[in-house]
C-alpha cells in the first residue's frame, strides 16, 4: 500500500513547516519539510536512499530551496514536484473550494 501524508500543524504557536511523507508497505521512502530548510532539526529529503535522492534531485532541479521565495511559493513548487514524482492529479477546484477528507489528531 502506498500512503502520502501532508501534515500542517496549526496550533503549535511557532511557525512549524508543513511536512510531507511518502511510504510504501510501511517503509518510509521520502520525507521533508516544505520549507526545505534546516528548521526543526532536519534538512533535505530523508528516507529510502534511492527514493530520497531522486526526490531531492527533482526539488533541486525545480530551484529549491530558495530562501528568497515566500514559503507559500515554495510549498506550491514542492507540491508540484510531489505531484509529478508520484503521478498524482491534485484537483485544484476540490482542494481550493471543496471539502477534503482529513483527520484532526488531539492529545489524549
């Protein structure tokens, strides 16, 4: 099974970068923060070396990281790379105007 996670943490009180993870059959293949910087203790793509390297190369080819860009633009470019890398079709109208399935996790 393939699984993608795009996690936004809104209630931390600090500017936590969104995090993307891609796994297959329970094995992490690629993960990175969408700011593509060393914030929060990690930098670049981690995970399976072959997959992480390919994904990092695609992000680099797209001009990321670029500290001069607004974080929203970096997110847009990074999500476009993810979309192409995984052959996904992210329906813009549904994402912008619709309701997407989501889970809100709260501490027990």
